[in-house]
């Protein structure tokens, strides 16, 4: 792509537009990141997490009593956090004004699953999703910023 040529006045106008354009690019990138985090969190539930978790320890095996209880209720034996799929379905993320992303789950069972209880070890979903996707989200936002600074944000390019 050939470089753009500006008059002095056009270049100053271009520079004046950049802060607003950068805010919009950041907002769009964060929204895309929020959607990615929700998908990732939902994918984590129901499968033992043992690698690509940063400093988070691998998930413990379900207790034999839990496996038996799951089977007696008609669920699969060994899919941690996944019985009806209800808890997995309500992970949500939103972009904040700060700016940032909040990823969470309003289901109280998700809190017990995430942090553990006296009888159940923690099985972090949110921290694992964030660990796995933080670089991807950062890179996507950086590409959006680069496009804005280069004046390419309106040319249909996907950052």
C-alpha cells in the first residue's frame, strides 16, 4: 500500500482525529476480547485442565463419591463442572469504562467451582481463560491501534 500524502492542514486534522479513533479501536478490541474470553471459559468447563495454565495447578480428579453421584443422577461420570450445562452457559464478559474486561459467572455454583470449598478443590476457569487469551487480546488491540495510527481503520481491514 502506498503512503498517504497530506497537506499540512490535512495532516493536523488527521492527528486531531486519532485520540477518538484510538478509543474506538480499543473499545472494539476489548469487545472482541470479551467475546473470546466467554467462549474460552465455556470451553474449559467439563474438561480437566492440566496444561497451559500459567502458575495455576492442574485440576484435581473428581472424587469417587462425586463420580458415583453424577452417574446416579444420569450425568456423565467425569466432566468437572458440567452436569446440565447451565453453569457453563452463563459465563459472561463486559467491557468496562476503565477500560478493561470483566469476565464472570453469576451462578453461585461457579464461585464454588472456581475457588473450591472445604470438600472440593478449586478448578479455576476465569484465571485459566485470561492466562490463555491475554496475549491474543493484546495483539489484536495493538493491530487495531497500528491501523488507526496508519490511517487504515476505515479501509475494511480486519485487525
